[in-house]
C-alpha cells in the first residue's frame, strides 16, 4: 500500500479490484489501507459460506472459522463498491453477489452478466462490463481517500517490521542486489 501511494498519480482515483478469492483478499486489504473505491468480481461472502456451497456433504465450514468475511467488510465499507458477477457462475452462486450488494451501506452498484460463468465475464459481454467499470470510476468522488475501516493490529505491525528487516538482511548478502558481503580481514 505504501508503494502504491508512492507511484500512483495523485489526481486519479485509487481502486482496489479483486476477482474470486482475490476479491475476498481485496476486502481484507481495504480494511487497513485507503482506496477510493472497491470492485469485487465473482467474490464470495465468506469462507464458511463458500465451503458449504463447494462441499455440501462435508462439514468443512466448521473448519473455516471466520476467515475472508467479505460480507462483514462491505457492511462497514466507507468507499463506493461495484459488484460484478455472472448469473450462471458455477463456482460462486450469484446470490452471494446480491448479498454483498445488499449488505453494503456505502454508495454501490451491481452488474450481473446474463449467462456469465465464473471466469468468462469479459468474454460474454466485454463492452458492457467495461462500460459499467468506466461509469463506476467516473462517478467516484474526487475527495481523496476515505479512512480505513480498522487499524492494523499491533502484532501484525510488529510482524511486518520483523519480516521487512529479515528481508533487508538476507538481501544484503545477495550479489544480485549490489551488496556483496565480505569476510573480515584475517
């Protein structure tokens, strides 16, 4: 997110776009990092919900916990949301797209591609899909970033700092990065 803020043109809106599991991950990201809008394509409501769909005869939902709760995120969302889904999605039922849309209290839009499957929305109706995304972007408020939904937990911040430091240390011994470790004089 810091890199994104550094490289993006400040006069353009900043969007987070997630497809399928990537949509559930995008929902988790937007809780902690500011963006101007969120687009979820073919995304499920929560891991327990989708495991019930994918494994109806096995109690896998009991093992899923409350991970990837996209529904809870969109309930608290403070930026505009666009939901894209195929009406014939064979992996994630279209009803989940409607649940995400209905649960969102922020400005929102939904576009369902008639007969669209999980991976073929751009094949089925690329022009209309691109138009829907363009309209969503054109209507985004030009006020800058909204506040994040929640702060990053302290343990996660500390883990991030430790992993970055470890990466710097290990990268320092890699000649491809321009730093070559040398042995102390004997």
